[in-house]
């Protein structure tokens, strides 16, 4: 083992890798198009992005934040902040007032907790206008649907209050929203027709699949870019086992382990890389993925509760293929 072997630093370095995905570019293009249409006379379309955990929703939010940073603009009377995109998270215990407070806080308002909902909203409207804001991004919107079970035909008061606030704020400011969250957020489009009309743009982030040659090619491209970047980190890894379609058995095993989820793939590569380096090897082998594999429990909000029984890197390949064939498209 190298004297410089540092699992914490290796984990952090690999976690920081961001792979350009078509979904990222599409989301950024959607956002840019709507921001360019802000003229405070007509309301541009708003955007809803949904996906299971680990599919890149927060990555997209971070990319938007970096693409449109806050800037200072100098005027005759002084300096004013230009905030093209506000990025905030839905509070874990959501309410209209707490959401407004969170947005004000992210805009740097020193009195972000002071006032009732009407006073806070008025202050936010003024700040949005003065800062020339063109997009409001709210991540973790699924917290809204955790407030209480939604019954068909009934209006859950916290949910209704937040929906009504967003609709009224959009109408008043003519600034579009980008909302990001788990797939349950799509209920937003059926729960309130007035909101649905303002959110005609829906982007679903799907996991990688083995369903077609096109899907397999996209999978390959992602994996190739990912382990090329791992090698370029200069952490001691010079080669990683082939997961391309030319080694389809290996790709099948990886898919059974991760269900094509980008975050699970990243975590597995981290564990395998650390295991190789711990054993003084610069090549990551299949055995490293076998040792690094950790089955994940089913999650109640996921579309699939199916998990491979055993270790997909040691199981007979016919079991792996059978498992992959029975999985839903999104896991």
C-alpha cells in the first residue's frame, strides 16, 4: 500500500467528478430559453425536473447556479447585486412563509425571518425586480408531498398554500420557476390545473438501461467518460476493467448492482478503486467490484423495490441476465 493512500481524499476526488449528460444539457437549455424570455409583461413557461435519488437533479441545480452567478452592477448611485437565478431548497417542514424566508435568505436579505407572509412576499417581489432575477429554482420540492397524504378530491392545506403562493408570485413577477424533486412531484401537475398550465415543461431523469443498442451506447459513453476522469485524477489508478458492450457480461453485472443509477455507479467505483489501491494495485479488477458491492435496501419512493439477491459480480451470469430482464425501466 502506498504511503500516500488516503481513502477520504480518494472518495472526495471521485465524488467531485461531474459527467456531462444529455439531460444536463437539456435542462440548462430549457432554463436559458425561459430566462431569455423574461420581460415582466408575459409569463414564460416554468420547468419541472423529476428523478429518483442519485439521478442528477441536484447536479443540474448546481450547474444552473454556476452558470448564472450573482454579480455586482455599478450604478450612478452605488452598487446593486444582479441575481439572474435564485437557488433555494424547499424546507423539510414546508409552508409558504418558510419557503419565502428561504428564498430571501439565499438572496442575502438580512431580515429574511422578519414579517408575515404578505410582508415577506412584498419584499421578495421588490428584490426580484431590483436584482433582475430571471429564474427561481427550488430543489427538494418533494418535501411538499411529505406533509401529509394527499386524498383524491381534497386539498391538503400546506400543499395548497404553497401551490397558491407559487402561482400568485409567478403571475405578479412574470418570473419562471424551475422545480426539482422526486417523481412524486409530478402530482403537482394533476393536483392543481392552474399550476399545471404554468409548468408545461417536464424533464424526467431516467436511469441507464440495457433495453436497446442506443441505450447501451449511452451507458457505455457515460462509463467511459467516468473512468477516464478517475484515471486523470492521478490517485494511483491507471486502468479499470472493461464495462463496454464488448464486455457485455461485465456491463450486465454492473447494471444488476446499480440499476443504472448514476450515484450508485459512482459509489461502487469509489469502493472498487479504494480496494485496488489498498491492495497496492493500479488496475481495478472485477474482484474489486465484487468486494465493493453493497446491496441497497428498497426505498418506498422508488418505482422499483427489486434488488439482486446475492452478489451480481459472483452470481452465475444467467441469473444476472434474468434479473436485468425483469427490472422496470427506471429503478
